[in-house]
């Protein structure tokens, strides 16, 4: 049974968290038929992969599952929550952070933390696109809200304290999807145009050095959903291009930071490295939501030996 210890930053988040915890405890952890799978994240231990599962009978309701790298032993560790997404592991592989809406109309997204056995689910602050620092003491995220599409990057302690802006958006530019370098010295993130910008897919990658406030260019590559390799030399990312009827299609690519060259690997999105840097887990499917045809795959870092792990 889930042990619900809630530490909330505001009353309504606490009530929402209590409601989803109670629902989780009452409903058990059985899977649903024909769900959609997305946003995989490989544990630093290499033993488990976190996967977001969306119910086919309740659009937008998603839960966090853990699965072995071969697709076996799939277990649920969170309740179904509205818009749950973007899981990230603590360095010791004992906790996960993710974003979700607070379960009421017009709510801003919040960052939640949960133990891998499903206990101690609690909200630590508003935001989304969380990424856990290599040292385990901080979480980086966006602070955008539903009312404001312009995003800053902020960092806070894992209990939600000492929340501070480390990169403020500029005119016609918004920052999103922060990722820590393996040594914890740099924080990279996607620089994107405002929604009303006429440019198509203008995303590029920038970074700050130890929160000095100066945003520097890391790559001109059109990067979406980035993830830094364990050796710090490469970044896996989703590359977007206009497909049929103008709808975006997604492809997993790897950027070599030294040569600034990119290598296409496979159709898909949301790539995440294994701890040894030899494999990449990613999701199939389009960028449209909901997408109940999406599946989870694992491949070698050069794009070979592609294997579906979820569903088996």
C-alpha cells in the first residue's frame, strides 16, 4: 500500500496530492488495456526504466511505471494524475521526480517526488521539465505557467527550498528542458522562440556555467528533448521536421559536442541514455497528444539492434 506523506508548497497542491494518493491506494497497481507509453528514463543503476503510461479510457490521466530493460516486471509507482510527464531519477536510483497538473481546472504544473516503491509522494513546487542534479541535492526545471508561455530556468533543493531563477528568458525567446552535465558544472537547456514567432523549429542549445547568469551557446543544432551522455561528450535529442500536412515528425539524433555534427539514429522521440552510455531508450509515436500507438524501444548508441520493450 502507498504510504502517503505529503509535503506541499500550497494548500490546493496538498489537497490534490492527497486525493491522488487516496485513489492510488484504493485502486491497486494493475495496468489498463491499450495504453499509450511515453517519456522513458533510464535509472542511473541501469536496472530499471521509468515509463509514463496514459490510460486509453481517460485521456490525459497518466501514471509512472517502472520496467526492467528487457520489458519484464512492469510495476506502477504513482497514481494516475493529470498530465503526468517527464520523469527524472535521483542519482542513487531511489527516487523519481516528475511534473503533473494539480487536478483542478486551470492549475499550473507542479513538480512531485516519489520513492521507487510508491511511497512518500509529495509536491515540492510549481514547474515542469524537471532534471535531478548529479550531486543529488538540486532539481532544475522550468517555471512557466499556463498563463505565461515564456519560461525561465530555475533550480531548487529537492525539498523545494531555495528556489531561484538561474536563467531568465529574453525578448521573443523562452527557455525549457534543462539538463545537467554529468559533472554538474553546466546546466544546458533549449532556447526556443515565443509561440507567435514566424520561425519554424528554431530551437538551439544553450548553457550556463555554475549559475553565473551568462547564457552561452552550446550548439546551433535544432534540439528538442535533450539528454547529456554519461561521458559528457554527446547529447541525444529529438529532431523535429515538418511532415505531411505540416505536422511535425520526430527523429532521435545524437550531437557530438566536439565536432558539432549530428547523427540520425531512428524515428522516435524522448531519448535517454543508459548509465554506461552504450544504449538509448526512446519512445515511438508522434508529438500529437494523446497517442495511444506509442511504444518504448531500446537501441545501441549507434542506432543498431533496436528492440521494443513496452509493450512486450
